[in-house]
């Protein structure tokens, strides 16, 4: 988890670090915002996966998958 003030470059720094990972890793970017529903999140998380055997799913080939969830703590708009 990386925490800091808005506009300090946290997302850019993490993207640079993730892009520097070896070819044995694939990256799943998960854009998170106030309008993200559980159904949308599930589709984004499942997109890079492939069926392995039976009910097992995983990243393609023998790669390892890293999910990058950006802006997870979005404020809720209160309607009065």
C-alpha cells in the first residue's frame, strides 16, 4: 500500500516500478472510483485470467499476475 497526498505521483511511481518487473510477471490495472460496482470490479479482475484445469484459473502460461488497484479509498457522495 502506498499512501500520500493527492498529486504527489504515487500512481506514476507505481506504474514505473511495475513496468520494471521481469517478463515473468503480467500486470492487471484496476481503475477504482466512486462509480465502480462489484460487477465491474469482478470483470476487470477476471479479464487477464485463463482457465487452467477444472475450476482453476490463473494468468497465461507460467506467469505471475500482479493487480494494481489505484485510488481504492474514494469518498462516498452523500445525498440529502
